[in-house]
């Protein structure tokens, strides 16, 4: 029963039960819905083929009112509609192409070292003996230095040295050939015969493509 009644004096005192309250609330919502539907029903609507012609707008409003009366919230499709519209878009960035590539710093032309350029012309040849005085059977080192007219070393030049006697230790004869180093120098050792004469002379020749041949002479004393 929707009411709980208990005798109290001559009259029955009745209190509504919880079930009765829920049924009354549901009935109120149904009456409100029917009232709104009847309010929006167009006056004088005619019947066509047994189907009343009504407006679409009242049907939508009735559906929304029913959803609000029953659940107290918006319909389920309302959140789904706004969720699709509010999806954030993230820009796609290609990782293989940097937005701001770093370029290596280049050296200004004024700070780059100028390449070493050998200048043609005659080759200047110096011949130095150490020591310049030796005893019979002794040895002396010859230093040959080849430079250009601009006093720059002439490297990779062909050198030929000939002696008037004795022998060069590297060749075992009175003639030796070689090539100048990066600093334009060439070294060799000569040994005096025993017995020996008082002096021995050396003739030096230096040649290189693009240069004029350079020559010089030097002498060692034996005593």
C-alpha cells in the first residue's frame, strides 16, 4: 500500500510510504510531459492516413524535457557530439627535416692561410763541410741547401755531388745522388783516402722542373 495508516482516536492517521512517494513523483513527471506535449500540439491538426501531422520541433523539445525529467542530465549523444568537435589537433612535424638546421661556421677568406707556392727561377745552392779540415782517412759531412731567389726551400729537387777522390759512404764511390727534403736540404758523408792529397773539391748540382739548374763548389782540407 502507498500509505501506512494507524488508528489514532476516531480518525485514521496515514503517512505516505517511500514507494508511494516515488510513484507520486513519477506520475507528476508523466503529467508534466503530457502537458507540454499537448501544449505544443498544433491547433486543428488534421489526420492524414491515420498519422497526425505535427511539427518536428515539438518532438525534439519533448524528448529533451523527458530526458531532463528522468535523468536530470543532458542526453548521451550531447556529450559525444561535443567530444568530437573539441578534439585537439596536433601539427605533424617531419623529424627528418630540422626547422632550424645548424650550419658549421666558415672561415673568412682573409683568415685562411695562403698555400705555399714555389717560384721558378735559378736555384741557389750552398755547400757546407763539417769539419772542413780532416786527417787522412777521416770523414766529413756535406750539407747541401737548395733555396729559391725568394729564399724559400726548394723541396723534392734532384741533387748530384761528385768528388775528386775518396768515396761517399752511402754509395761507395766518388759520386752520390739524392733528393732534397721539405726544408730543401740534402746530407751525405765523404771519407778521405789514406794516403791523401792536401785538398779535395766537390761539385754540387741541383735540378727541379720549373726551376733553372743551380750549381756550387766546396773544398775540404786534409792534413
